[in-house]
């Protein structure tokens, strides 16, 4: 599925680092359920997760518009000038947000 073909109001998951810190998106997952997830290089927990729309993520990074992944695929890039490369989904059982630890 090409991200630019999704409904612009479809919710996606990203992190506060992408939203608040303007961190570069370097890793994208289109999971088995058809949900999109967008990450930067920071380590994240569930408390870092943010839900926004496809339209909002495309406004943050227009290079995502033509990103085309199949269900269960991921893509990554090393920097803003690199092209997206399909990669194996990271994380144990595809859980990319580890549970927050109780201190």
C-alpha cells in the first residue's frame, strides 16, 4: 500500500520525538493489521507514542508520500538524503513499543 493512497484522516502512530523534537523519521512499519508506524532513531516506550493522521505525517515528511509497503513490511533509511529500503520488522513479535518500566 502506498502511504499517499491512504485516507488522509486515517490514524497512524508516531513518537513525541518526531512531533515535538522534529526528529527525522528513519524507520516505518506497515503492520499485519494495516496500521502505519513511524519512528526516529531514539529509543521509545509506550509513553512516547502519539496518534496523528496520515495527512499530518505527510506534512512532517513529504518523502513518505510515495512509500509503498506490503502488509507486515518495514522500511528504513539512514538520513534524509537516503532512499527508503525494505527491511525485516524489528522487535520481538513486532512489538515496537516496549512496555514502560515501573520504577
